[in-house]
């Protein structure tokens, strides 16, 4: 509602003196706020060093190595890093040290086999003696080895023990019914055939001779393995097992 003079009912119109007073107070408050802000900035912000000091405080620029092809490399502390000069006349060639065991030796050369002989898998092999196995109707003698008869006995000191039976049992325990890979002729023969065999990546003849469960044939490649087994008293060359 408006009155006759145009003012709304309940509205208080400030007089000229009151408006002037309020405006002055606003200006004073603004000035005080600006002064306080300037004082805070002056106390909290770090002071900037002079221009000359800032230039002197900069670290010296390190030289950069030229990485372009054909440029010489930068040398740093050669007296501490570079090897001392060596006179070639003082170098002496010595013989290489012997291997620590049979595993460090090169594998024996493969025996020449007829061209019609091929790798054949023999499943579920059974050791009849220390170097004779039977599987899938075939009998295979591990070539390069000398068999230990199952009835043979060995003596070690005052002890006598059935080393032939123990050698056969050790061979069967190592096979565990796994397939042998042998190089055999294509025809089935009812007689035993001497052939090289492998169990996985392990040469069967090398394992038998190195563990003392077979002897190396004079014309075979396992002579060093037998010498190691004798010296270590492995298998038939050692105490009862």
C-alpha cells in the first residue's frame, strides 16, 4: 500500500544526514581493510634480493657434451676411472681349469646309426637287468654299457651284497613307467637290439654308468663317467645300498 506521498506503508526512507553518515563509515572500513592486507603481504612474503644478487646467486651452467655422431667423448677423471696402462709383453696365457665334474664336459658324440633306424617311443618299459629293458614286444640293450647280471654279488670291505638285483631295482625306480625314446630299426625283432636311448633329455647310458649301476664298454663313450663313479664309490663300486 502506498500513501498519498508515494511511500510504501512500513518503508523507512533514510534522511540525507543518515545516508551521508553510512557512506563515510563504508569508506573508512574499506581503507582499514586495504591497510591490513598490505601489512599482511609485507610481513609474510619473502623479500626479493636485488637484481645484482639474483644474478650472482645463479649456479654456473654446466658444459653439455656434444652427442652428435663422430664427436669425441668427454673425459672425466681418467686417472681414477680409466684402467692403468698394460704392457702386452707381460700377459701370460695359461691352460683352462679342468671341469668340476661330468656335467661340465661336452656331451659325447652320437653313435652312427643306419639310415633306416628312427626314433621310437617305447611306452611302459620294464628293466629286466641293469641295462636291458623290455617294452611293446621289444628288448633293447642300452648301447655303450656293460650289463650287471641280476645274480651278481658285490663286496665292499667285509660286506657282500646283491648288487645285480639292486642295480635292476634302481633302473626300474628311475624309469617309473615313463616312455623311452630309442633309435631302432623299423622291423620288430625277437632278439635284443643294442641302441641308444633317452628319457626326456637324459642319456640313459650316461645315467646308468655315472651312478654306478652299469659299466662302460671298452669301445663306448662312457669311460670317464665310470671313472667318476668308481672314485665316488657310486652304485656297485660302493657300500651296500
